[in-house]
DNA sequence: GTTTATGCAAATTCTTTGCAATACT
DNA sequence: AGTATTGCAAAGAATTTGCATAAAC
C-alpha cells in the first residue's frame, strides 16, 4: 500500500502537511485531479499557490504525471513507474462523459504504432472518452 | 484545394472577415493553434472575444476539432471529415518538443484497442511527443 | 541553525457574458 | 430589412511571481 510518507521519502522530498494532503487526495480519489479540483478539496488545509508549486515539483520528481484532457485545465494523476525528469506512463486514460472522471487504465497495453520516417517519439499519451463501467449500469 | 469560403459555404455559415481570417490562419500554419496563438496572429483583424466565439462555433459545426495537449491551453486543428456535432478525427497527433508544433498525422491508422468489459468508447485521441522529421535534420 | 516550503498580495493570462453597434444575406 | 456576428467593457477563472514568515531537517 502506497502512503504519502513513503512516496516523499523515496524521492527525498521534505514531508510537509501540504504535500501529504495533496498525495492523499490522489490516493483517496482514484481519478485524475486538476489544480482547481485540489483547491476545492484542500481549501482548509493549504493555499492555492502552494498547490501549484507542489504539482510542479511532483511532476519533476516523477510523483505525478499529466493526464491529457480536452477541457482546458490540466489534470494530474499518480505515477506508477516514473523517475525524475522522465515519465514512463505508457498507459491509456479513459474519461467518462457521465461522471466526468478520468482514470488510468494501467493494465491495458499500449498498441504498436508505425510512424513515418524521421519521427522520434519520447512520450505518448492516449485519451479515450465514453461511458465507464460504473456509469453504464445506472 | 480548401478555401475559407468553401468551408463556410458548405456548413451554411455566414462568410465574414473574422471567420475567413481564422480559417486562413489554420490553412497557412499547418499545425494546431490555440486561442492565444490566433489572438497574436489576428490582432489587427479581429477581437479576442470574437476568436473564442468562432472557435466554439467551428467546433460545433465540425470545421475544427480539439487537439490534445499537455500544456493547459486548448489547441485546435482543421477537421478532415467531421459532421455537425460529431467528430471523426480518429487520427494521431504529434507534438514536436523542439519546434513546439502539433500536427495531425491523418495517414496513420489508429491502432486497435481492447477495453475492459463495460466500457463504451465514443471518441479517442492520441498525442505522441518527440522530435519531428524537420527538426531532427537540423 | 540552516534550508526549504508556505502564505499572502498582487499581477498576468485565459475565458466568459451582456449589450449596443455593425456586417452579412 | 432582418438576422446573425462583432466589438467593447467588464467580470470571473486560472496561473505566476516576489517576498516575508513558518515549518522541516
């Protein structure tokens, strides 16, 4: 089981209340969160600006990765196997148009793609949109 | 050859200076553009707010589609075969980390993906990032 | 005690809305 | 002429920066 302390300790980052609160939000809500989402969740425990800075720092240290979205505001999710400055989030993202949540589908392999000559790919991101298993039942 | 007048005529939209200017920007720059990009390109020919409204209208009429991006500001590109209210942009997007441009790779087929039971997909978007053919040469 | 992170204030950028004036058919 | 689009003003979000205070090691 991942804990905020574990994650911060591994990355040799100071264990602060704000950082723990941000990580705990991602653990509790299993879907991707934006800065405004976090601001609402944490309005009593930490400042708006602090959240921006924590998100930046977590991106750099491979604790969070960016999640593609077509709504304008950037979303983030916990990394599974990212190292500093290099992300290895080769997985799919699924956004449900009913509940609005975006989840990482880690277990599904990324498909093979043949690019034209001369293209060099470092990172790839995929966003599927539709109705998730939970929402379809209701 | 596509022209702004053709596109607007087909969609039965009024042919205005601003709309032509927006479409011409997309034709001239072959990569995806954001509202701020357009605002710079068109600062003498049309108003900031007008650009937002044109982008909305073009999305609805299938003239433009959203392009996934991890930088926060939404990007748009010309649709190839979209109809009103339903987009068929099942193609890849490639963002070059050197020149910063995102292009549509229409000729590459979207790979097949097997989702878990109960997921229903309406739309899918893919963003590859790396170095494009042009930038790699230099 | 030293260093790093946080909070607050303020500025900047991005986006939306209302309404009167203008341009299009 | 009639209708749809635009421009302007202004408000509301989202994001960034600087600096003094507070928390972590």
